[in-house]
C-alpha cells in the first residue's frame, strides 16, 4: 500500500460527488420509470465506486468508507431538502451532526498506512 497522499483525498472527494449525483439520479428515475436518470444512476455509481477504489490505494478502508458514506448522507439530505422539498427537522439535524462528528473522530484517530 502507498502512503496516504493528496491523491487519495481527490479521488475520495470525486467519489462522493459521483455518489451524490447517482443518488439524485435514483430519486429522479422514479423507480426506474424514467430512462435517462435510470441510466445515469448506474453510470454515476460506477464512477463513484471506481474512484472510491482508487482512493483506497491511499486511505484506510474504514476511514475512506466512513467519509464517503457519511458525507454522502449529509449532502443527499441537503439535496433532498433543497431540491425535492423533503422534510428536515431538528432531530434529523442532531443525528446528521453526530454522523459528522463520528466521521471526523474516525479520521483523527486513524493512522496513515
């Protein structure tokens, strides 16, 4: 394995953006009834997993996956609220904050490999 580097974080950030786009496309596909968002979902998730795979060359799997999923949860919650007019309340904000704290804690407590 290579030592953690900036490339790992670039790959991870891009993986998160593609995952966010893939999940947004999933919502827009309306249960696979819309062709373009359905096809885009598979392409975007494929890109996300590929980039996550590259990130794992540089970043520990537990840290990378926690950040990928945790940041994805936070961002898709915001997209849901802003784009799809889904609910967002104080209880949800508290739990999202705990996810963020957990991701930060995992990163701070991990060692580079």
